[in-house]
């Protein structure tokens, strides 16, 4: 703050710098979103490995595979929504 007030910066630049500071509400939402994205990515990776290993032997696992993939995608999207503030 002292650097902005001592320098010859216009007041609009000072206001912009104060407005862009992260609030505690946004940081909590970002960490929640990051956790959701990480969990969703792990579910998607597990679903991919599951489908690669069991697709050769038995095709009856399709419901589990599609359910896990859908759950993983929804969690990733929800996490991105929390991170980006949708």
C-alpha cells in the first residue's frame, strides 16, 4: 500500500489493486473446488483403468464404468465451478 501511495499512480490503479486482492471466502471456495477436481480426476483415472483391464474379459461392467465416468465428470465440473466462481 505504501508503494502505491508514494508513487505517482492514479487513484483508479490503487482502487483496482485493492479490489483484486483475494478474499477469504474465495480462497475457501477455491480449495474446495480444487479438492473436487482432484477427486473427480482420480475417479476418471480409475474408471479408465477399470475399463481397460476388464473390457477384454466381460462386457457386463458397462454400467459401473459409465456410472463412474459420469460421476467423475460431474465432480470435475463442480470443482471447476467452485474454482472459477460459476
